C-alpha cells in the first residue's frame, strides 16, 4: 500500500462512480510527486499529482514486496 495524498485537495472531487485509475510508480523517488490518471466512463480523463512521504529505503521495501523480502534477497 502506498501512502499517497492529493497535492491539490480539490482533485478529490474529480472522481466519479465507475472510474478507472492508473498510477505511474516507475517514477517513485523520495521527495518527488507521482501522477495518477483518472479515466471516466464517458471517455474523458484527468491527470493529477500525488504526494508521498516515503524515503529511499521505504521505496525499496515497496518494490521488493516488503522489508523482509528485501532482506532475504540480500542474504
């Protein structure tokens, strides 16, 4: 689970029932925002920015699946 918050709190109002979201985690880096695309059922879409509070070590844990997985892989 990613600890994400809206960089613009009014973006919360963009969500509609039936929306599909996609989050670009490839650019997940400490102190850098990531983007989320909201695809609406009517064919329109919005791209918003999200904040996170993870440091480099926590991001490594996320991509490994857990801290334990990362420790096991290094052993």
